[in-house]
C-alpha cells in the first residue's frame, strides 16, 4: 500500500515539474523582444517570477531524482532475481564440419539449349545421343571505351 502511495506522489511531482519547466521564460530573446515588447510577458514581475520558478524547478528536480531512486529500491520484484531468470539455456550442440560428397565422379553438366543463331541449324546434334560439350564462354564485345 505504501508503494502505491509513493508512486502517486511521484507522478504528482513529475506533473508539477513539467508545469514549472513549461512556465519558465527562455533566457534567449524571443520574437517579442525583437519588436520591443520584452517586458510585457512577465507574470510575476521582473525578477521575482524567475527566482520562484528557478527554486521550484530545483526542488522538484531533486524530489524527482530521489523519488526515482527510492522507487527503484522499493520495487516489488526484489533485487534477488536477474533479468535472465526463468529463461532456459540453449541446448549444447557439437559443431561438426559439413559432410563432403563421397562420390568421386564429377556432377553431370547440363546440356546447352540448341543454338538458334544459324538458319540451317538442325536439332540432330542433340537428338543423336552423343555427349554434348559444356557451353563456351561468352565472347567479349568490343566497346567504345569512353
């Protein structure tokens, strides 16, 4: 019950810190200062608002840090556990070299498709049952080389 009360107070401190930081006026010149209206935006006077908001920011910032540390120590999970507790370890595996093929014969080379470059090409070469040769290497084209 005390933990939830501290969480509620911590959320209130966070909201107040947010409001106090957003109420502060920036140190740099804004658009109103460029046109001569720099003194018109003070809500609490020239310096009294800045000191009040500065002190409130410092106090709420210190409470924010102390609250986060305190809630971290009072965490319900406790400090005895680990992030990885309850996760099973991976199964041990032997790293073996990949098996090499036992056949001493080289794999068969696939037959090349019949050439269509000549007008008188006949499919008799592939149909005769003779062993076909491996396809020839492509011929390099002569280019402009620019």
